[in-house]
C-alpha cells in the first residue's frame, strides 16, 4: 500500500463510531469490507458498508492533495451549497444542511429542535419501521448513545442518556406484520397525534427503508400544524421531485451519501427547511450543550451561531472526505436523465425478481411492488422452510468471505445483510448509482453478474444447508 493510500485509509476509518473500525485480524470492518479493497468486488449491498469505487478513489486522492485545516470551514460551506444545488427546486436554496457522522445521528436533531422550541416539555417521538432503520436509530430516537465511540475518537457511554434536559417518549410502529406484509401505519399515527394534544410531536416516517418500504406520506397533509415531520430517506433512493415537494411542506429529510451513492461509510445529513432554522435561531441554545459528545460546531449551519457556540470546533476530516466522494458521485449520476436512470433500475428489478421467482430456493417478500425498485428483498428457503436470521448470517458470511468463479470481471460479491422482523428474516440485493451510471454511459443494460450472484446464493444454500 502506498503512503498516500495508508493516509487515505486512516482518514476514511475515522470520524464516526466503531462500525468503521478495521479489525487487525482481518484488516476489514464488521461487514467484512475494507474501503480500499474494491478491486474484484461485485457490490449489491443496500446498507452503509460499502467500499470505494474507482471514481471514488480518484476523488479521495484529489481530496488528499487539496485539503488542509485552513480550508475546512470553506469546504463545509461548499459541500452544503452543492447538496442544495443538486436537490433544490428553484434558484433559491430552500433548506439548510445539517451534517453528522451517520444517518443514525440525524435522529437526535429533531429531539434537540423540539427541546429548544418547547423547553422542559416531554417530546412524543413517533418512529415508523424501526426494524428497518439504521442499527443505531432506535437508541438515538430514545435520546440514548447508540455507539461506544464518537466522531472525536473518544469513548461514550453506550445506552446512557445523551441529554438530561430532554425527555422523550417513543412510540415504535412496526414495518411488517408476522406474515411479512407491510403494515399500514397511518391510523396508528393519527391515534397517537390525537392522544397528545398540545405536546411537542416528532413524526419520523420512512421512504425507502432497508427493504425499500415507503410510508404513505399523505399523512403529512392531514397534520400540517403541530407535528415536526421528518422523513428518513437515508437510502437516498428517491427522485428529486419528492424532495422538493416535502421541503415545500416544511418536512425535514434525513439522507446519507453512503448507500445508493456508494461513498464509504459513514456520512449523514439532515435537510431542514429554512423556516425551522429561523425559528430555532430565536431560541436559547443552552440545551445543545448536552450534545457536545456527538456533534461539532461545523455540523450546524452558520445561521445558528448560538448552537455552534455550545459545541466543540472539531474538524472531522473523515466526514468531509466521505461527503466529497458522495457529492462527486451524485453530480456524476444526476448528469444523466432521471427517466433513463429510473428505467434502467426498473429493468434491473424486473430481471432480478423474475430470476428469484423461478427458483425453489427463494420467496420474494410480500408487497414488493410497494417498495423501491432499486432494492429486491427475499427470503431463502430450504425444502420450503425459510432460513432464520442466524442461518442467513451464516449464508451472508460464507458468500462475502469467499472467492467466486463465473462472474464477469469480479471474484467477490457483497449483498444486503439479513434483516429480521419478528422471528423471520430476509436478505436483499440492491443496485447503486455507480453501477447504474456506468451502464447508462455504455448504453448497455447487462444483468449477467446479477443473474450469476443469484446462482451463487443457490449453490451456497445447497452446500451449507443440504449437504
């Protein structure tokens, strides 16, 4: 490894929590991946556990050549401006960008906002699809530390309360019934809102969960006042027109650059309509001091100087690098026609679901037609019995840690990790922006390796569970 790549690896694996740490015995993180070891890897994962891509590696080298502490502040502002430019509906920026180490960290911000707007009051936090959100999102929704390490490289008390000044009562609404069918959560949300009149409410919806589930966002129109709506789009597998619509309705949007846009983990952001920032700017900000072990002053826009003063001026170089990789990828992907890109993704989904449906080893998850086209979720069967979560983890490890023959230009694979709901579990295949735009550039749809990866899963199931 060159000295530049050694420096690059050190930066890429800094500035977040222990999920990005490399284990000495494997030189890989908990997901069996090393950000620099992307050669020969056919990536169909749907979660934040990716590697660099060839273009991402090029961006990272450019970053190393130009970044300095003196440029940090300007880079934060530049990255926020570029994200605004990519996602805005008009020439005027309609939202501020709040940064954070990961998508899970974005769950803390609405609690902080409501605590500033309604000091001392209990916050009712409604969270949709908790089993299909990021691994730390449930704890963060409860105002608890979800990790053992923070972006400063310091230990934090896992499971303990973040801020003693914030009292949050959380209501989790399951994504799926025991049958696997997607639950309609609208009435449960209505009932909770009606049950807590006058209390500060946060409504956390999801649009594109780990299996691509989309909440019915029409519920937002029913309660335009009295609820702080937040939509988790951390997979970032959505059209810009929906983002424009939600921002126009005053809805906050959680995004990450490390899922569909394939930057290395982790990089989160919350898109906050400017009217919310304007309201927060008029309120005392002392409660933000309770988040000094999670956020830096640079994570908040300059429009909130009082909040920034409560937080350390720590320069998170790893976060800046990961967002730079994500933004360059977004800019390259969005240069293509949205209709063309969506058409290729839809075609990919049809090929993958069609091949899975032909096999006795797979069963597509119910209501797959209601989920995002870029993720295909399915159970794995052995003689008609669905493998449980422990068995799927064994299958996942075997597939990801092995070398494989029969793939074109690749000898390793990665797929979405098992997701558990109740006593059952499923795995996923997902396509990312780099793969989509490379096929668009060649004007050639090529599912050869996708079909082969399904055959490899079948072979692994036979070997592991039928031998």
